[in-house]
C-alpha cells in the first residue's frame, strides 16, 4: 500500500544516502536519561505550536530543533532570511540554548562527568538535527553541508563517550545499530518498489486528475485487504482440509449424490454452481466435522469459526486505522465557505496533470468555476416562492421512496418465485427463469440511479448537496435490495430446516431398522456399520450450501453486469461516436452522446457493496474470497484500459471535499451491516446434521465451548464462566457508555478552546497594529505580532 | 518528437509543459533565481513536491511560487498574475479585480492589504485538497 507513514519514516530514517548514526542512546547512562527527562519537562512551557503540529509528532523530542553549532558558516543572506522567516520559534529557542551551552562550556576533550554529559547532549542535538533535516525549508547545498558537519561531530565524539566504559561494546553496538538502520532503509525501498500498479495509476492520474485516480487507489487498497483475507481463509481453513482431510468421494458430504452424477459435469450445472462445484472446497458443505485432523491434530471446526469471525475483526481494524490516518491528514477543517476564493486560486491547479488535453480541460474548468463563484457572489439570492420549492422537494422525496419500496418488493417477489422454480424440474426452466433474481437485482442497480438523478432535478439543490443526496439514495437502494434478498433467503433457509428435520428422522429410523434386522438375523450385538456407497446415502438439504451458492451467484452476475456495462456503455458508445461522426448530421463528439465521463461515485459504491456481499458470504463459501481477489485483479486492468481508451476528463470539477473519509465511513457501515446476518445465523440457527464442519452440534459456537472444556486447562474454563456472568457484563457496558460520554465531552471542550484561542490571536494581532502605528516596516510588526501571540499563549 | 534533437524550440517545449506555474517553479528552486537548476536543486524540487513532504514545507514553497515579484508578500499584482495564468486570460478585468479583492478579504489577517507567509500558511493548511494537488508523482 502506498506508504503514507511519513511520520515513522521521518523519525527512523536519518540516512540521506550517507553513513548513518544512531538515534537512541544505546549506551545511555542514568545521567543522560535524567537530563533527557529534564529536557522534556522544560519545553512543555513553550506551547507555541503555530502550525507545526505534524512535525511535533514526527520529532521524538519535538521542542529542540535545529540548534546549530556555533562555528557553523552561514551560507548566504537569502538562506538566513528564509530561516528567520519560517522558524522564528527555533531562533528564539536557539538563542536560549546558545546561552545555556555557553554556560556548560564546549570542552570536548576532558572526560569529567559534567563535561561528558554536556558532550553527550551535544551529540544528541546533532542527531536530532540529522533526523529533522528533511523537513527544513533550506537549500539542498546548505542541508548537505550541515548534515556532513553534524555527522562528523557525532562520529568523532561518540567514540570519546565510550572511553573507559566498555568502549568496545559501545562501538560494537553503534555499528550494529548502523547496520540495522541501513537494513530498514533498504527494506523500505524494497517495499515501495513492490507496490503494484503504480505506473498505471500515475498514467490515469496525469490524464484525468487526482479524483479519478483516487478510485483506482481505493481499488488497490481493497485488493490488498482481500489478499489478506484470502490468505487467512485459504491458509487456515481450505488448505488443512485439502491436505489433511479426507479426499473427495470418501464420505457422503464430499460426494456428488447418485441422482446428480450424470449431469455433474455439464456446463449449465457448473454455471449454477451445482454438480462438482457444489461438492468442492468452495462451499461450506464440503468440510468435515472431525474435531482434529491429520498429523498436526489441526482443529478444523474451531479454526473455521475463528477465521470466519476473524475476517470481520481484521477488516474492522484496517478500515478504522485507515480512517484515522485520513482524518489526521485532513487538517483542522475550516468551515465550508471560509476561504472559497483563496482555495480556488491556490489549490485548484492539479500539479499531477501531464497531458495537454487534460490541461486544456483543467483550464476550462477552473475558469468556469471562477465564473460560477463570481456569479454566486454577485447574485442577490431572492427566495422566489419558497413554498413551491418545498413542495417540489417533498414530492421528489415521495417519488423516490415509492421507487425504493417498489424495488424492494420486486426483489422479494422474484426470490419467492425462484423458490417455486427450484421445486420444478430444471429442464423446463428457461435461462431467464433460472437466473431471475440476479438479473433483476443487477438491472435495478443500473436503472434506478439515473432515475433518482432525474427526479432530483426537481429539488434544485447546490451540486455538492445534490451529490450527497444522490449517494445517500443509491446507498439506501443497494441496502434495501440486499436486505430484501437476505430476508427472502432466510425464508428459504427455514424451509430447508423443516425438510431437514424430516429427512434426519427418516435416516435415523432407517439406521435403527438396519441394526434391528442385522442383529435379529445374525443374532449378534456386534453390528458392523452399514455398507452403503457414499453417493447413495440419503442427504439433507444443507441450507448453508444454499446460502453460499446464492451469494456466489449474486456476486458473479454483478461482476458480469459491471463488465458488460463498461463494454457497452463506454466502449461501444465511444466507437459509435468516433466512427459515426464522419457521416452524421450533428457533431456527435460535442453534442448528444459524446464520450462518457468516468462515474467515480457509482463505481466506488459498487466496490463497497461488492465487498459487503463478500463479507456476508465468506462464512458460507470459503472460496468466495479467492474469487473476489481474481475479480479485483481483472477489474483493475480492465477498468484502467477502459478509462484510458473510452473516457474523457470531467468537464465540471467540484471536489466532494474530504470524500475519502466519507467512503471509508460507508465501508464501515456496510461492514457492520454485513456482520449482523452472519452473527445471527451463528448464534441462532442450528447447523445441518450432515454437512459442514459443525454438523451434529446444537449451535455453531458449541465448538468453542467444547474446546474450552476439553482442551484447555480448567481454570480458563472458570475464567470464562465468570466473564460471561451478566453481573459482570452489565457494569462493563455501563463503564464503556460512561467512557464514551466523557471522551465526547472532552473533545467538545477542546474544540471550544480552539475557537477561543483563534479569536484571541486575531484580537491580539489587531490590537498590536492599533497600538504601534509608527512602525513603517511591516515585517517587524509581524515579528512583534508573533511574539505577542507567543506570550498570550503561555500566559 | 521523431529524430533525436538536442535543442528544442520554444514551441515544442511549450506543448509539453502544461503547468501554468512552470516558470515560477523553476525560478524558486534554482540557485540563481533565473531558472537554471543544479542536481541538488532538482532534488529539492521533487522532494518538496512529493507525497512525503510535510504540509508546512509545501505551504512555504507554494508561497514562494505564487510570490511573483519575490518581495516575500503576495500582493495584488501577484494575485492578478496567478489568476491570469490559471484561467489563461479568460476572465475580464472586473472579474479579476473582484476575485483578488475577495482573496485578500478572506485570507489577510493582519490587514495590510497583502498576504504574508503566515496569512498564506494559515489559509492553506486548512484546504482539504492542498496536499493532493500540490504533488507530483514520479
């Protein structure tokens, strides 16, 4: 993944391609530690962080910065001015520090305790300078000179520190630390080189701008997430079953039943994931319920359950971590309209653009955006007929709710019909009837969003607000469809559970009959198990397989529809526009169809919902995650090609600001929503009696209870009993609620303090200006302003 | 560009450089202020424009780029030049004037009629897409 961990890299990598020194005092004595503690206490007084919060996090002892050696040559006046202007704080600090070091003296040769400590401090200063050199706005030449001097200093005197106190060991440690740092640096380089598709994304970025490229970066991130999930599922569940479990055909659940065997290899059956597909490791039903298998005594059922839950846990952790990282970089958000024109002027040009056509487009869009803002400014917003506007908005919302309800009902109806079809003979059904559910769901996903957009024209909102409404409605549509599908599926599951009961009773009865006959016929009690071929055993309906197959079919058809849409909607359209233009009455390229633009929000939502379906289905179809990895891989190449070949850059560019976290928030919501059905089925429904790793148990989580009782030492079982006591859980929940409330209150307090301080700063700067009008040099007033700001902060 | 050329005409180069601030970038990062860069300056430029550079560093250099007359303030003439470069002179005089006034209104904190580095930094670190647009991927 693109390493945006600039924090860590700035701290740990001091190497700028030359020999490196250690950051931490590997041979630190107590004195240095004490001194370091004192040093850390001191700077807390100086809380004047004007705009350098990030660098605070990066530096380890953030307050001491860039203290220069006294005899260092100054390069040029220009650099001095640069330094002074941007680092006035460090100037003040360095003045103070210079005073202090004069007191401590600069004797570097003697080895008395005090001077040793002073020397050590100087060495540490140099190391800190090396660490933060990257962030300083100095000329490269100056930085290199400083770096060389600092490194020489540390080199010379670090050895001196080790004199008489295990010098060899110290030198050895230093050398090892150097090697470790070099190794880490090389490893970082290697990791960066391994990031896939960087060149492809760069090409898309330079042609279409950063917003379209953000979709591909999101796709790449998803791919990474799915790779990890695939590794977990495959390595811990599928591989053990394949390698150490029983082979195909040995037990009933792993064999195709006799009735289905002659059609098992047919393409139409395989396409529906029946036949050999259904009785393979792709689905839940294949896994055996033996408690331990193979040489390593691997506990497969336990592993299956834990991996199923662990997939959610890992995804949750990754999504939240990414959200936190994104929000840290977002800056302290100012309100929407605070700096409209300034931001338009200074941040609208996308430096990534490297293509003349895109640049032309960008110029045009910037001009349009300026003109729009100017018009907005100048216009007197008369609210013509607010009642009409309200009525229209209510009408639009009503229409959209109706269509959402309609689509939900349609899906329910179609799923019910498919259950009826399943009871009929397969040959009598047309392809359409067999795949009705998936086709309907995909069509709805295609048709409804443009419908919503057209209805939304009634509402007359600002484009950014209209986009948010649109995204919300599409989200509601997908959610509604998915949950309707789930409910219909649950009906099916319940039906299957009923039939299962009857089949199970029948099987038990048949077995008893067999025992009774055998013992009465041969007059023994030692009855060998019935010799029935695995293919002939009566099978239960295995509802988990049905659920798994339902999800897999849905995802496959969704993928097919997406690819087909791109092919027809983008590629075919582009071909027609391009070649029919020669013999058409109006200009196709500029006029009606023209080339398509890349629909960022639609594609991102599609990706998010696909991931939601994967999360839901992964427990019942372990092969689904692998399928998704393939899908994302092919999608990346396919869509990159389609974008470069058939799309044009957007005409109208308004940024959905901070949209990165918006999509992550949606992903988080989808994660929770897809967790619910899986957890519900694990907790309440009983597993099938003859298929899957939990067959024969009352509830799926019984496997965990069994393991705790039998395999772990007894006191752990006691701990769990105490922990699940309601008397303990209630106070824990209460405590968490209180903690939430407290953190919320604290954060509100901080926000208020922030606003107050900002106001104070403005007031102080104004007051200074009013009280010292005689200063003609404005820059000196600015220095004063900053000083005043410093003092007011510390008061 | 078919055969190997070593000297490019201004026209040819123009077609390949789309950034409106290309001249300013070269001037800011060059040693002599004329646009001629050594390797160190070149490295400097790409390090500032990379993904890893901290926000404050980028803001500092962005300020220098937009300061056309190098007087350490972004005054009205600088703003007008920036705007004309951004829109390729498509806006009218009135519109340009209006936009520049609005910018000074919004961002000038110490009310001296021009943007100092602090004003600029204060305004730009809050921009949500400053980091993503002031960035070159190699």
